């Protein structure tokens, strides 16, 4: 997150980016200045819409969804808007958003079926202009985030709580 935060356009937004939550997200944001963080309530579709708007205004939103299951609620904005913006604007606009999410761990306690699903395959089928990275190993984290940072396209980075 420190690497992403070094980009002057970056702003980190989502649940648990300022106030502690159960995902221990704050540990990974400790080197990100508070001025670059925007705490949001639970309104995933609006969060994606805000991310698109910020990207169109020249920011680099790092939009954080604590669980991939919650990202489902933003699929309208993600698939029908962010992914298709370039085509809809005849190439005039290509907003870039970096989306961070995770597949929840199922042990030591199972969180319930709606907190540990992997939707990467479904996203790859529905998206044409957004990269999907599955961060299955610790070694894949930095290269994937670096690629997301330098890419001209939006990216979804999926972490796996059980594998890290």
C-alpha cells in the first residue's frame, strides 16, 4: 500500500481504512497518510460510483472491499460502467480504479457462505477492460500491485486470507 500511496493521485477508500475492523486492514495501511484515506459506510455500489467519479477527476482510487462477496453489490457499476467506459465514451475516457478485495478464510472459524466466495472466474467472463489478479502467494503481491499501478487499465487484486 505504501507503493500505491507514493502516487500523488492515490486515495484509499472503503470500510476499515481509518477505523479498525475485523479484517486487520489497518496493519497494511499503516504507511498510508490519513489524508489519503476516506472511510466509507456500507454502500458498495455507491463506493464504486464514487471511485469512477474520482478517477474521471484525475485521482487514482484504491477502492477497498473487505470481502469479495461484498464486491458483488458493486457489479452494476463495475461491469456496466467502469469496464465499459472506454467504449461508451468512444475512447475519450478510460477511468482507472485499483480495487482491493479478499476471499475470506474458512478457518479457524467458518464465516458463513457469504463471506468466503471466490468470484474471479465470473469476473473474468464479464470484464473486458479490467485486469483480475489472484494473489495466491506472498511473492505475487508486490509484482501484481506494481502492474496495477503502471497499467492504463483498472485492476482487481484479490487476496486470500487463508493463504497469506
